[in-house]
C-alpha cells in the first residue's frame, strides 16, 4: 500500500521544480515583450489578428495564397523593395515547378560579368539567380524615394513585432489623419505604423490592382493577406519542415522519457 | 565528507554499481519475481531508443556538411565558341573546376581516330567523346584523373606531352588529342562534363 | 583526477608486483592493457561508477548534468555552424540567412544554437540558485563555487560575443553599448575601448576578433568545467539537508542511481528544448536582430538578451557612468567572496527559518531586476531598479554576514539515512522499506 504514497513523491518534486522554473521561463519573455512594446512609444498600437493558413502548431502555408502573394510582390512591391536573400529556385517552396521557375526567371534581366572585354552585361535570369533588385544600391534607392530607404523584405515578417499580422494591418491601415494631426510633406497616415507617419504611399489601393490568374477577387484585404502569406513563407521557408520534425521529436522524446522514468523507478525501487 | 575522505569507499572499481544493483534486484525477497526481467527489457528498450535518437540526430550535423542547396543549384556556364581558332583552346570555370574547350585541327582528329582501341588504357573511341557532327570541339574537365592537378596544354607554349593532347606536370600523365590517357599514372581519360550546343557557336556546360 | 591519491597508495605498496603499472581490475584484456598504463577506465568507474553520492538528492541536482549536455550541444552545433558562417561585416548577415535557407538542416543547427544559449542560462541560473538555497558554496566547497562563478562569467562573455555574430541591429548596438562600458574606467577607458574594437567603432576587426574568441572560449569553459568536476569529486556533493554523509548508509553509488536519474532529467529537458527550437524559435529573440546592422540608426529601445537583464538593470540603476559599471561588475564579483560573507555554519535553508524567506525574497528581487532590465530607462522603473539593486547587495553584504548572530537554526537531522527513511514513511516504517537499504549498505 506504500506504492501510491511513494508515487506522489516524484510528482511533488516535479511540482516544486516547475514552481521554480515557471517564473524564470515566464519572466524572461514578459520582460522582453514589454521592452519591445515600449519601443513603439507610449501610445500602444493594437495590431488586429488576421487568420492565416500558417497559424498554430499544425498550420501550413496556403500555396495558392502564397503564389498570389508573390504576384502582388512582383507587380507592386518589387518596384521599390528588394528581397535579396531569395533566389528564383526557392519558389519551389510555394509550389512552383522547375519549368515554371525557369520561365519566370527568364522574364527578368540581371547583371552578370565581367565579360572578356571587362564589361558588365545584362542577361535573362536563371533559377539560381537572386531576385532582381530594384535599385543598384541603397543610395540609389533613397534617391528615388524621397530620401526614405524601402527596406528589404526577405525576413520582414521576423523583423517586425507582430510579424505577418502587422504587415497585413499596415497594408490595410492607411486612412485620413484624425483631426488635429498634421501629416508631414511626403508622408502618409497609417494607424498601425509606429508614430503613424509612413513614407510609403498606400501600395495596395484599388480593388483589382492585380489580376489573379485563379479568379480570386483581388480586394485590398485579399491582396494584403496574400502578400503577407508570401512574405511569411519567405522569412521562414523551413516552417513546415520544422513543425513536422518538432512533432515527431516530441512524440519520440515523450516515449523515451516514459521508458527512462520506468527504468529510473525500477532501479530506485530497492532503495525506497 | 571528512569521514568519506578518510575511509575511501571499499567498493572496488571492478564491481560497478550496476552489478551491485542487479544483485539486489534479483533478491528473492524483493517481492516481485519478474523484476529483473522487466527491468532488463525496459533498459534494453530505453537503450535502443536512445541509440536510435542519437543516430537520427547525428544526421543533420553530417548532412549540413554536404553541398548546400545554393551550391547544388550553381549556374551552368555558357561558352562562346566563335572566337576560338582552329588549334586553339580556352579554359572556363564550371563548379570551381577548369573545363578545357579545344577546337581540334583535322590532323589532331585524324591522329585520335587512328589509334587502335586495344592500345588504350581506358578504351573509348574518339567519336564517343565529342557530340555528333561537332568533331572539332573537344570539351573535357581539366582535372587529371590521377590526383586532381590541372594538366598543361591549353596555351600554345605549353608542353602537350608525347601524344599532342595534354601533359600533367605533377606526376607525368600524357593525354592524347581526344583527352584519353596514354601514359603515366592516371587511370582514366579526362572526364567529359554534361554540356550541350545551344547554337552552332555556343555551348552550355552543366 | 581524484584517482590520484589512490594510485599513489597502490604504487607505494611494496608487494605490488608491477610497480609502475596501475593495478587494473578491468576484465577485458585490451581495455586492461590500456588501463594499466593509463587508468582512465578505473578513473571513470571510480568517479562515475562507484562514486559515493548522498542518497537524498532532489531534482535540483540534475542541473549540473543538464549544463554539461547543453555545453556539448552548443559546441557540436557551433562547430558545424562555424563551417558555414562568414565573419565579415559585408557577409555575416547574409551568411546566416544562407545557413537558414540553403545549408542542409542549417535552420535546425542555428535555432538549436541560438536557443541553446537561452537554455544554457536557464539551466545555469537554476543550478546556481540550488547552490545558494542549499548552501553548496560553503566550506569545504568554496573553490568549487568560485570555479562555478568563473564558468558563469565565461558563459556570459561567450554568449555576448555569439550574439554579435549575426550582425543584426541588436548585435551591432549591443556590442557598441557593452564595449562602451569600459570607457567608464578613468584614464585608460578610451584606450581600452579602442583596443577592444580594433578601430574607432564596432566594425569588421571587432567582428573578426569576437568570432575568434567566441570559438575559443567554449573550450576554456570545457577546461574549467573539468576543474569544477575535479573539485566536486574531492569534497563530494552537497545535498538538500546540507549535512555531510557520515556512514555508508548515507550514500549510494553514482551508477546506476544517479546516471539513470540524470538520463531521465535530460530527456525531460530535451522536450522543453525541442518545444523552443521547433515551435517558438524566435520567441526569446528580438525582431530588430533580423534587420542588418546599421551604424547610423540606433533601434528605439535596446535590450540585451533576457539573461543579461538583471545585471543590465543594476547598470542603469545608477545615474553615474562609472558607478553603474562598478556596481554591475560588483554584482558578479561579489559571488566570489560569498563563501566568506555567509557566517552561518548551517548550509541548507531548510533549517534556517529566517534566511530562507529573505533568500526567497532575494529570488523574487532578482526576477524583478530581470523585468525592469527590459523596461525603458525612466520612472518608475529606475526607482524599482534602485530598490532591487540595494536589496541584491544588502542580502550578500548585510543579511548573510549578520543574520546568523540572531537566527536560531532548526535542529539538524542526525544523518541523511535517518532523515530520508523517516520522511519516506511519514509514520511507522514499512519493514521492507528500511530493511533493504540496510542490507545493501
């Protein structure tokens, strides 16, 4: 009859351990989170939550949405924003096949060289080439954009508090400034941008701005969701593999933990 | 602890705790006869699980040292053949290695085709080493099949060896005008990379 | 290691037939041949097999083994990552992104390495908390404790330099702020900072030397860890009661009892580790570090990694530059003299009714420091940081030296075995429970 009693002991120990671990684990992120929130100034902006296909532990990227998002990037964003970490070959990740990628890449002219005469030249891109950059360098980008540098979008979802939700909110968050607020010359009012004044003019402004091949209605909200999905994939192309591996890993470790605990109890049985 | 230090434990190193514990486990008064069997099974299961786990986790470490996706996707190389005169050769880089592109003279082709296959260490016809109808163009990897040096013979002033092709200065391998090994320590002919003619005067290697 | 004295004993025995060889008991002939000439197998059996260990460890005593496992994971992932990383200001950020995208399993190795640093600090903070609560730093384990503090400082240096390598905004500005701490030193400060940078700002030479040192220091940590374990095996482990084992009944062999208990702990630990790496890999990181370093723009709010926050809070609590640096350094260095500050002979807080609560307050206080460290440097956070800093030092400099004069400790148990066996039953002991260990012993 002492068994049930003894079985409580490790439970209690574990509880004690958890009691100590919990504040350590809980405090750290709380401290970090609050720090990041403070970065936005005292006026705390609430970012609305968007339903994305990749939300949650088992979420995956909606390939059709990501492909539409790439189309939005290609036709709208890429005029100013580079994605220097990506190559055309990476697009297999949103479901394009190698032939589609080769055809797509060849639409772009990229610089290569020097040739035998020591000159740089343009040639059609290949799948192994990086995405074509809209500007030769940062100075050129600033010069063309009223002094503001359009940031690279490769890891934008990881580089902003709020991630894809924030990007979606930003893209649909343009509105008339509230009374009493004067927007500076060349700036635009956006209710989700920290400080509310953003140099980027509303990039997605009319329904049907792009024509989706799959017939999806290109509302501003739809385009914003699609491009946020594409950018989320671009920032974390390993996400699906990572989560799948994580699930297997945790199942494996749980079984191993159960076995190890059983052996531990057996070994210690003659002491208790 | 002072006591423990003063009287070092008399457990001898040859009597590790595991045996000690097993003996206790097997004790008839233990109250559970299947004890040792069950523990052995559990230990075996836990041990094999651990071994599998460690083995599986080793793979990402090993695989990370294999060629990465960007290396595998490395661009193919285009070569313009127009400027190469008969008897001349150019060297281009492909996958970090030199590729020899040689425009052979009629005499060189003649020499290569005249050799009986039986005389060759690594028998291959000259026809099998060029694209059909493009007999002039010999495209080989410029890497000696002995130990990886780059053979001489691309520049007009280079020694071309006794067979008019290439000569590897490292250990003295002689290649003929079809890039086949004729003398020296190298075991195989110069390798032929994947390439295709994209037009009459242009090839794409890779 | 500790096998030394025993060998001496055996060698000086005049009856020993092979005077210059170790008297190995290993059965396997090949292993015995090695063991006679280099008794590492005997040493492992002695130090990790039959090593007498207090029988009453709780799960807090798992954390040394967990730290060891984490060190191995960090070095293994670090070595393969270093094969792909480019320590150059123009290439570093992109090379890390290449690891994430193109290197086979690169994302796994990098996320394991980045989150491994956080896991390492969680483990080491709990390990240190264990020592403070159960008085493991007290005589005769002062040197063991001091080596531990050395390891902690080495870890902080390594983690700091590792965080610079991805060359994001937080990398760059963290490096700038932390190296600038040295400029607070009078006269030589500016020269030291210039020397640390190898230039006039954090730049390519800085990144290169940080990479070199980030690779070197972990192996120094391995060396000091070895000394830490040597010292541990001379004094033996402390235990939750804080009383020394007196008889063989008080101890059990390390193997299999603690090898299996550590193994179980490691698996549980790996589950927590896996949750972090596979499902929330950027949770403990900062978004700004995914923006490439820009020497012209400081992020709005600079926060160090969470494990530096308590010390960062102490730094900012002082309005004087030199004062802040001195106090922050002092918060770490005071740990070295802790064994001589605590005047109570009782180790475990279980038997110190007042100190126990004051220490738990200190623990919460440390947590609050961690929290204010992540807040902006403005009121009321500065005031909170100042109060917490005061208590942090007061605990070491006032409470521990003088409390023992007033505090009446609870009666200590006679022996570990007696305490364990009485506690287990909670009443008259079942016959089986007492008989067996007695037999064993």
